[in-house]
C-alpha cells in the first residue's frame, strides 16, 4: 500500500502542475517562450543627430611662447669711482641720449684740468719765443724740436684731464626708460656699481623656438600676433625680425626673433607672451569634434547611409573650436552622426532627430582660421610650437 500511495501522490502533483501551466497560457493568450523570442527579434533603433561634413578654408598656424626683451638694454654704471653729488634717476622716466643721470665729486679733476691747461699755455709761449730766436739763428733746431714735443705732451695731458673730468658725469647712452635705482645721494660708488637700468622700449623683441620641419616657411617680415595675460582680449601685431642660421641638434628646433612696435610703452621687458604665426591657407573638410571616436591609433566616425550608421576610418588633422579636419575617409556634404554615437555599431538602424543642413560647397568655402592646439610635449618656456595635432 505504501508504494501505491506514493505513486498516487506524484500523479496528483504532476496533474496540478499541468493545470497551472494551461491556466497561465489561457490567461496570457500566448506562450511565454514565443513572446521572449518575439522581443529579441524586434530590431533596435538608436536616436541620433546628424551634421554634414563641411568645407572650410583653414589657416595653418604655429603657436609658440617667449619673453619680451627691450630693443636695447644696459645697466648704467659710472666710469670712475667717487661720491655721488647729484642724481637724476626716477623709475619709469623716459630720457634722451646724453641726458645727465648722476654726477660724482670732481674737485681733484677740476684742479688737474686747470694745472694741465696752465702747463700747455706755458709750453706754447716757450715755443713761440724759441721760434722767434730761431729766425735770428740764436737757438738750435734741436732745442726747437724739444720745445715742440713738450707742447704736444702738455696738450695730451690736457685732453686726458678733460676726459677724466667728463667721466665724473654719468649720461644716458641712448634714449630709453629708466629703471629703479638703489643708490642714494652721497653714496660712494665705483665702476662695478649699477646705478639703474636703461631700456629702449620703442619696440620689444621676443625670442622663441620653432621645430625644424617649418624652417623653410619662416621668413623675415612674416606677420606675428602676440597676446599676454596682462592684456586680456588684446592682440599685439609685429613681424619676424631674425631667423637663426643654426638648428639645435638636441631639440631639433631653431631660434626666431620677432619684433613688436611699442610706441605707447605698454609692453615692458621680461613679459611672458604667446605668439601665433600663420603659414598657409587651404580648403579642408571638417566635422564636429563630438563625431570623432578614437580606438587605439585609429580614429573613426559614423556616416548615415539609408537609415543606418556606417563606420568609417578617418585621418584627422587640425583641431580647434570644436571642429576637426578630416583628411581622408569623409567627403564634404556627407551626413555625419554627431550625437548619440556611444550606442552605435556598424550597420545599426538609426532615427535622426534633426534634419541635416546642406554643407557649403567646395566652391564657396567658409573662411576660418584654425590654429593647431599645442601638444603636451610643447615647452612652456621658449619651446617649439607644434604644427598640427592628430587624433
């Protein structure tokens, strides 16, 4: 009896399970497995936005950094040692060439000058008397020659005394702007004491470095634009003044010196500035930066073709202001998917949220200047600029 009870219990349990399954099918109206298969077979559609590839005129621009230096700059030091009796140095004062900046005590030099002047007068009168005696043959020619040499020596001593007296006066060697002085009236100075600095700021020069790959494209008088954090929103325009004839074997870069007019004396010496040099202009195909994806060394994007996203490998070039140059892989006017690309795969169906706007034709490109962004390897101090950055 125990065996038959177990068999009856199992049969009843199986019947209840079958009844429950039939009741579920009747309640839902469709089997569970076909519903799951139907959901998997439903095609997935990704919503995206499209922006056509455009043709624009791009200007290849080099970027560099440098520090301003005065057109001429010297440290003012006296030509002699002594005590300062007069000083006319004020920071920021603009002076002309020859302006007296300081005077040293000159009592001894004044006395020496008077002595040499008197000696010259004495020797000159002696020469006149000897020449009068020579006409009467009362003196020899040798005596006359001796007196003449004494006159020449006295004249040289007078010139030397005048120069020593003149060295007691410190003058500006050229026109410029004076710096701060740390010397006061009455101080004793010598020929190594720096009284102040003098800078010719009628123009400033900036020395920077560029890579050897652009050596043949940099000429004198090429336009240069410079900006500084001290003058936000302003740009100073100048030109290349000199190009070095050598390329550094370690950095593979060469020196360039640009000159910026500074009529208003706004730019001081020693200011850090960023420079831009335009090289060439060309027509290029550009897309939005959001459309570019990078995988390893490859860059790619998705193009809309018959309602599907098609993956394209591309070669990128200049990059700036949210736009990227596409050198190969996409033609102007092709609809490029710009948003929603994170969920895309090659050949997937897409739904476009915005209507693509026709891109300007290649015959009438939109003008734009797009300098390349400097790479992380670019030096922050007088280092070479990078011609272009690639993804």
